[in-house]
C-alpha cells in the first residue's frame, strides 16, 4: 500500500521530506482548494493511504475540513499550537507525530549528536 501525506505548502513538504523515505509521497494544496485541485489530488492519490498534516491555524483547519470530506478515511496528524505551522515544527516533534500515525517504517531518524550522550 502506498502512502501519501497532504500538506499545505512547499516548505511543509521540504520539512517532512528530509524526515521520510522517498516511498512516501508528499503533496501540497498550496493553500487553496477548489474542485479542480481536489480532483487533481484524488487522481494523484489513487488508492494510496492518505494522511493530512495541516498547520494549526484557521487556514489549516479550513483546508483540513475540506480534505476530510474528500478523503474520509484519512489519518489526521497534528502540529502543536504555537509552532509556526508544519514548516516551523521541530523535527523531534514531527517525528513523534509521524510515529503516532504509525509511519515508523518510513521515518529517517537523524543520527544522534556526539555531544548529546556523555
């Protein structure tokens, strides 16, 4: 089964791209959702398992609502209020959220810092 995560923008995608293997497709809404964009997303996603990871702001909540209707079986991933969206969420927190969503096998874990363990 293929995996697709939908995010709002290219910076969100870049942030997650370095944490996930290439097996996971990351698509962007670019902040707008109309019938054409939804149809395009549906075609690209096909029968993939869908995950929604939007910013925790009014725009992100609105987009999540529309995508929830379009992809009712989607798994929801949330960033913490106070972070500057998905792109501003620390990698450690993103990894925790991806693990909670069951995506451990696709996560590229950063190498431990040699200064951390002494």
